[in-house]
C-alpha cells in the first residue's frame, strides 16, 4: 500500500499480489496488507507481517528490506 499526502491526510493506493509454490495450488483468498510505503512528509515503511518499520525508504526501494529490522 502506498500512502500519498492529500489535503491533510493520506490517500492510499493498493497493489494486490498472488503467489503460489511451483506446481502448488493458490492459497486461500485472504487480503492482508503486508507493507505500507510513505514517501512525503516523513518517509516511512511499515511491515505488519514481520513487525518492523523504518524511515529509510531509500534502502527499502533498493531491495534491502530484508535487512531492515
């Protein structure tokens, strides 16, 4: 989910991704927001599954989100 500033609050843009193991079945249809990204005002990335947050948006966008805790 991307959070964009809009009139004193944040407008949220969502991308849905489905994954499955090779040769496996599709998992149950369960919508879970894993990560939220905010660029403006104060940079912030929150991962609700791994329970971490960082203000280092530049590091996460370079693909280094697995080392941020």
